[in-house]
C-alpha cells in the first residue's frame, strides 16, 4: 500500500494520473490567439479514465497552497524573462507579482478545495470543469508547453476519496527543447570571466551535459548503472545529483556530485521521480503512477546495493531529496 502524508495526515494512494497537458487553449498565458477554454482535457472514454474518475460528478478535489508557491518559484525565469512568444508577453512581469500577492494574501488556507465535474462534450474525449477560483488560478499560473498537471487519487482514514491536483513546470520539455535562462546566464558568465582559464571554462560548460573530465572521473567511481548493471559507456549518462545550474563552480565538476545511470533511470532521477535514502534504499515519488512503478520494478524501500554512496554523495543527495524530488 502506497502512503502519502498530506499536512500531517496519512492517506492511501489509489492511483495517479500523470502528465496531463495544459494546452495553450486551456491556459490564460496564451501563445495562440484562441479565446481560451476553462474545460480540461483528461483523456478519452476508456476503462482507465472511468476507473480513475468514477461517475465524474462533483468530485472532491484540492490543491495545496505550497505547491502553487513552488510552481511560481520554478516558473519565475519564464515570467520575468519569457522565452516563448506570449500574446501578452510584456505583461508577464506585472502578472507574476500579482499572482504572488494573490496566493500570499487571498488564499489563506493550506488546503484549497474545489469540485470538478465532467463537461457535456461529445465522446470519446473527456473534459472536466470547475467554477472554483482555485481551479481558475491554475489556469492563470500555467504556461503552455512547459507546464503540466498530475492528479493523485487518494483515500483518507475515513475511506473518503479525494483528488489531489498539482501542477509542475518542465523547462526541458521535448516539445520546445528548452534551455533555462539561468543555464544560459551562467554559461555566459563562465565564458566572459577573465579569471577562469580556457581549459577550466571548457570543463565547467561540458559538465552541464555530463561530458568532459566530469564524466571521465565519474565513470572511474561509478562504472555501471546501479539498477541495470549495464557498463557500456555508450549507454550511460552522467547525472548530476545537485543540478549543474544550482551548483557552484567546484560542485559543477565534482565527480562526487553524480551517478551513472542508463537513460530511463537518469530521466527518473533528473526529473525528481526517484531519489535515495542514506542507506541506499530507493524513494519513489507518489507522482509516478503505481502502474508505472510496477512496470519499472521499483518501489520505495527497495535496496539499490550497487549504488556508490559515500559521505560526500550523501550531502548532495540531501539537496536532491529536499529540492528536486517530487514528494
């Protein structure tokens, strides 16, 4: 049984609906010229959708205030220095400040409850909508192409069913091939810094994509993926524990700040769907569905005994658990 603790209360995770696209037609920060729709596309009519949502009438749902706060922190670069061609691009800075203020002073509770119901639209597509101001706030903060929604179906100790909505930002979406503004800024600073040698600049920049001396030294310590035991260097990715963009110059090229993974596990770790405890046991995010956890044969508590974990890596892992992992 998968358990999640929400503001101190333990709930059972029944299922997870992952990575729902927040399309340009749904969000208010638009790129295209459409009028915008409040209805949310959640899937097609099939057994999976009906199993997850049931009768789809007045479902008890909620957001958590701190999740919105985290989203706005993660999305700050795009609001302040937009890289996409929004229709109202010049207004995003003002809007960002307005959203921060609204969240802080108008939304006074930690739990933000709302009801959602299926919209009468011809099958097979299934749409849902809500008149809640919290649902409307999601449309207000979301950004097309680089934000998405996931939903947890949970059961409390009284066997009541709830749907926990949370939006995330993914600057590395395959749709737009995004490099964050902060990554670009740091690369420019490295290039322009006259105190850094040409060789050192190359080392720092190559480390961002897991290449160069950083990769070579990491391979010496971690010559295979601890999940698959694959040791073919062509199939291994050097994955920073503390992200390159959040690291200082020493941490950027520190081989202790990394693991070698095959691509699937690199993606899971990089996106915060898995992390590790100090005893090498795996911690899996509740935002990865139970079905996909079973397909990957991963679960919280599974011992990854081949993980190369020393005291220095434990320090980096603490950062990963607290800042990258999707708890």
